[in-house]
């Protein structure tokens, strides 16, 4: 996803962290540099706590815990709590115990290195251990992970980090803030008059730099978070096998979904991202699951058909996505439409 700017006041900057693209936009350009420094420090702390690819990360240290309760930092405890909550609310479709499955399909290092490795992999159907095997005690700040279980927070950590950063920067700087981590977008503070203009498409990137490819839409986000997940990005080929990063916990293999891309708006980016991943795993009928949860969403099928749920803007630019615009839980009949 990309973000258009209000030309007179807003300012943006881009870099890479957590193995993905980072975009920071603020409504007061005088505050961009200081906000950039704060965000970079925050992301460095998240990486040290949550990275699956760093031998010195807190998360990696849990690989050797063999089921013993281990005291973790408040930051990792919060990230784990978010991941376990996402697993519970998605009926296990988003599961942090997919780490070994991710390794098995070749996603065992930074994605840029994964793409360069063409060694074959052996694909075996094997259900992941399951999120209920992880015991997190927030009162004592400890977590117990069974022997042989490797955690991966890739489905939740970036969205959670975006939420946390946007709220922190808006409170500190006193202006409107947008933080996007690989397309997981959180906003806080006073938004631009028309909302944060965000392009949703299969190929992510800044609107002004990335041409539209396939069905796309531009919406105005006023609050909360917006996330897009799909199988068209972060894919690679190993030994003749086409692979991607969305794993089905029921098989331990890359999901074969009815959907190419799913976008969701929610009260937080974390909630939105968990819902997009779960929709890909659930496949056919996911639009009804999203509707029952009252989440505005846009789903693109493998054939390019676009389906939206109630609350998703249907005008070319959209009236804007506000959490208050979502229908009550239990709403039915998702709208079938075309891309904006």
C-alpha cells in the first residue's frame, strides 16, 4: 500500500527495517526528523525482541527453553500477547507456532536472502503445534514454549509495532501520524481533512512511485489501522516449487487460497492484519466471516473479482474509512463490486 501526501503541510520519509519497507508520514513537516529518530529506535527495540532471524533476539532464545518458563521483556511479552490474542480471535487461522513450518519451506532468513536461494525444499503436510501450547504469564512476565516449538511473530508483530509507534509519536509530537510497515498501516492523531489517502493493490509501495497493477482502490483512512495481505508479494521459487509466506496452520504449507489479496480496516492495525491473514487461510466464505465481525474489507479473488463487505467505501475515492462507519456485528450480504 502507498500513501499520498497533503502537499502543503505533510512530509514523509522511507527506509527499511524489520526486513520490510518503512514509511512515516506526519502532518507537521517540522517534526519529521525527530519522529523518524523515535520510530527508528522503536523498531530497533522490536527487532531485538521479536526477530526470528537474529540469533541474539529474545524470541530466538526461547528455542532452547525446552518448556521451562523464561522471563521476557515487557516488549516481547506484549508482542506474544498480541499474537496469542490474534490466534484466539481467528480460530487458530493465525498461529505463532508456525516457526518450524516457515523454516521448512525455506523462509528461514531475511526475505532478500530467501529469494536468492534456489535449493530445493521437501514439502510435507504437518499440522503446526498450536498456539495453546504456549503459556504466557503476564503477571510474572514469563513464557513457556514446549521443546521443538519455534515461534514466528511475522503475522502480528509488524502491525502491532505500527500501532504502538503511531500512538507514541502522535502523543509525543502532537500531530497526525501514519506509520506503515510493509503495508501494515496505523494512524493516530489528527488526520488530514480527507483522511490519509492510501492505495490498496497487489504490489505494494508508495503511490507516487508504484504504478497500479491489477485491481486497486484508493481510500481515506481517518483512524485505526488498515492492512493488506496476499500471495502476490513475498513469494519465491525453490527447486521448482512456487512458495509464499502465508502458512496454513492445518497443513504447515503455504496456503492455497481463493483470494489473491485481502484488505481490512479495523480499530487497530493489529486487528486488521490478523483478519487479512485469517481470511486468506479460511478461503471461500471468508467474506462472510469478516462481515459477521463487522470489519470493512476488500477481497480480490485469484481471478480478479473484487468483493467488499459492508462499511468499505464504494465511491471512486471513498467517503473514507472510519471505525464508526462499520456496520454492527451480525451484518450480512457483502457487496460485490469493482475496484475503484
